[in-house]
C-alpha cells in the first residue's frame, strides 16, 4: 500500500473547504520547522525522534480523519505514510507532493525555501 498523492494546490483547496478536515503531520526536524513552518496547525512527529513517539502513536494521531504527511521535498513523508499503511491501521493517508518546498513555490512564497 502507498499513500495517496496530493499536490500543494489540491491541499490548499482542501484546507480552504475543510470537509472533511485533514490532520496535517509534519515529519521534519525542529530546525526545519524553525526555518519554514507550515502555515496551518500540524502534529509534529520528527522522524529522528520516532523511537520516542512511536510507542504512543495511536494516541497522537486520529484514525478517522484523513492524514496528510508533510516534509521538505515529499520523500520522508512518503516513506512515513507508506509505513503507516503497512501497520494495517485504518488511516486515510496522503503525501504532499514536493513537500513544503513545493508549497512555498506554488502556494505561499512567504514560506522560506531551504
């Protein structure tokens, strides 16, 4: 199983319309969020700290709402989304294609690129 793909433009429309409201999960490192935070509320799960949060993952993310995974370029988020689906939990998982970099380029140029 693989995450569904979503472009920055599609995600922007989804957030504006908000039905159903997606849960945004950012897997980047804290230093990356300090440079270019996503302009919406996210659940921050840095992959380098997965040994800390993976034990309580079911408490951190809902299973009913669609999950959109975000990283810098869309690779780490794709891998994490694939892993989530392999756990055979009831997740509706999407990957932001191109990550925050594509979001900055296509949607919000005020979001710094790095």
